[in-house]
C-alpha cells in the first residue's frame, strides 16, 4: 500500500482524535537525535505562531506508539522522533519543524503553506450527540491563499498547528477550501468553546 493510500485510509481516525488539550504548549527535553534544536523560531521553519495564528503545514512524517507513518524515514530522523517525549516545545530538525499533538503523536512538518489569523470559530453540534466541531474563518489574505493552493495539495496531509502543537491533521480532498475549514474531534460543548476562544483573535 502506497503512502498516499495509507494516509487516506487513516483520515477518519485522524479526524476523530481527541484534541481537548491540544492548544496548550508544554515543555520537555529536546529531541535526542542528530540535527535537533530546542529553540523555537530558529532556522527557516519558524516557531509557534502567536494567539490567533494558525499554520497549515504539510506533514513529512508522523510517529506514534512505535509506528512511523509516512514515507521511508531516514534513521536519524526516526531516532529523533521516536525518542521525543510529548508535550514538547517546537524543535527544528533538519530544516523541518517537529511538534506533538495531544495524543502524543510526533509530527515532522514542512514549511507552512498558509499562515494567518483565525477571525471566527463557530461551534456546531454533530447530530443529537454531545459532540461538537469548529468551523473556522481565516483572515481574508490567508483564506485567499488557501483557496488558490488547495487543488495543488489534493492528497497531501496538512497539520493544523497552533500554540506550539498540532491541533489536528487532514488529508486534502478536491472539496477542501477556506470555506470548509473545520476542526473535528471528540469535543463536548465546553471543550469546543474553550478551544474556539483559544484559537481566535481577540
């Protein structure tokens, strides 16, 4: 099974991951592997965005519970990812950004394709369940950039990065657009409301 097909098959699992604590940026020891740096903002990858700044970054590889997901990862990168404790401060690793999500998956991320303010985060209930998702509105410049690049990213896994961690990741499909930008997870109304307040500009 090729990497794109594998990622497509995992997309539903990614969308239902529990994300309630994802926006808190923790700290831990840096990666133990060659090329690691614990200084956020160093190098071309940049650091964590400020309040309201959401970055969409292509995923190079992920590592969770002993299972690397993505392309064949060079041993030095795999060693650094597998030995990283989460939560962590963002770290540069061979020109890419290493961050965790709330489920302690380590992501290795390429430069952002879109970075901008979240101006609005509407909370919607999923059916009649006590589950909610967020529909995001980006600032006009970021939304236009996303829409212009969306079709060229079909099949790409994008990580939604905020506050020093990965909030969620999705596989870009032909319907992906700024108007359809959502964060879906196992959120109660209170958790969704808290996350919406954290990621929107004041």
